[in-house]
């Protein structure tokens, strides 16, 4: 699980006595290592040459000298560097993401159950009348047509509801984004009707949308996730 955001309290740095007495060079290396651990799942190998370049030290000797002054702020075991606070914040961030995913899936399931319940009420076929023990063929045809129309309306309602949920998570920036989201919705509905997807796919797609919404280009990231996880391929326009 890739963590992109964690809480870093500025006050925790400025009130830490060890940090206060650090030199400018020690603070630079210390903060660089904190940021690197945060973006590298909380650990990195102790390789002085690579770390000296990462921290913009003039040479390995300078890094090792600085490291001697700040190493007590880290845990080093079997050549791997960790930091207690970074590990704690990453654990909290992962827990939060898992909670959000579960909440999103639960919300999607409830929404789908409401849609399914509404479909059951709408699509219940009208019982054909019987005349002298025989089914009235004319009414049977009418009832079948009514049922098909109701199913079509139900699917349209589901597609509309899903598309609205999608654009509430990722705001379309232009008409191209709207068309893209509509095409994905139609693709999912077709796959669902053909039996390639089950109800959970809608929740998973909305989960991907939430993951992408934090990025700088949410629509592009969302498309990449859908292509990777579900094999979505947008229909190509015919050449002119």
C-alpha cells in the first residue's frame, strides 16, 4: 500500500531538544531522511554513499560525520534505518485508508441494495388473467413487454446513480471528462448485463475514483487504475 500523505507536526520538530541543538547540516540530513523514510514505507538501507548523494553532502565522509550526530534519532538494525514516529504515522495512514475503503464499499453495497430493492418492486410482472383455465395470450404479451421496459428503466436508474456518484468524487473539468465517465459507466453496465462483472465492481470503481481524487490529474489517474485493474479499453473512434 503506497502512502502519499502523513501527518508531520512542525511543533514536534521545533520543541524537540535534540533538533534544536542540531547544526544546519544535521537538520538538513535529518529532515531529508525523515522525508525519504515517509515515502519509502518507513525504511531504507544504510548505504553511506547513496545517502550522502541523497542528502547533498559533499562526500561520504561528511555524511558519516553528520550521521554520528543524528543517528540516535533513528533505529538501525541489520543495516536498515527506521524512525519510530515515521513508522507510527505510516501505520495510522494505512489504517485510515483501509477504513475509508471499507466505508466506501459498504456505502456502495447499501446503495446497490436500495437499487435492487427498487428494481424488485418495479419489475414484478403483472399476473396475467385467465379465461376458462387458459392464459390470455394478449395480456401475456403486454405483461412481458411491461416487465422488459421496467428492467430497462431499472438499469438506466442504476447507470444514472453510479455516474452521479462518480462525478461527485472526481469533478469533471471539461466535456471530455464527462464523456469519459459516461463511457466507463456504459462499459460497466454492459459487462454487468453480460455476467462479466458482479455488483461489487461498482463499489471497486468508486474506490479507485477516491484513490485518484487526491492526485493533480484525478481523471487521468482514475482511467489508468480502471485500465490496470479491470482491463478497460476505451472504444477507438473510426478514422475519417
